[in-house]
């Protein structure tokens, strides 16, 4: 009986979660940007548009430099939960954009520390890292709805 009550509370909580105006992102990744970026939060739709190359400038006019990881849990989580793609479909999407001349590909790195180092050194850049990674030199972007 106690387990049934806990299950009911859990299901109820999941049901009202979207009504609270909160967005769900699997908490395996953190979005990061250069510390001089005036943005402190970003919507899931803007994240998707940025990583798909559809949004190319920050509100202050600075060009957005996209940084992605080659693979890993943060990469898979962001692609699946925010962008709605698999790693293969994301790679093919960017190959097509580059082939047609509509975009330059995102910078790609193998590790969180490489992503942090690049983002910290390049104003306008945005990337993602695992939630437990060191944020030294970068700013965390909160995800809003």
C-alpha cells in the first residue's frame, strides 16, 4: 500500500511538472559560454536553433561560435533531449549544411576540458560539458522555457 502511494505521488508530480512552466532537460550536460556573454539563461528552442546553425548571433550582435563534443554522455543527452536528434543524424545534418555552403561546421573536441578551454578563450562561443566538469573560466547558461 505504501509503495502504491509513493507511485501515485510520483506520477502526480510528473503530471504537474510541465504546468509549473519548467522545462525538463536530462541533467547530464551543462551549457557553457564565454564569461563576457551577457546572457545568463537561454530557452530550449534557442539552444536547438543555435546548435542547428539557425541562430547565429547573440542579442548583443556577437557571432555565436558553436562547440560540440565528438561523443560522450553530455553529447548524447543534449542531442536527444534538446535538439531531438541522434549523433548520426546531427553529424549528417551538419555535413549537408557544409556541403551546400550554408554554414561552417561546429568546432569539435574530444573532452570537456578542451571544450572549456576553447569557450573560455573565444567570446561568443557556446558549448556543453558533463555536469560534474570544472567550470573554471566559463559561465554556465541556465536553461529556461
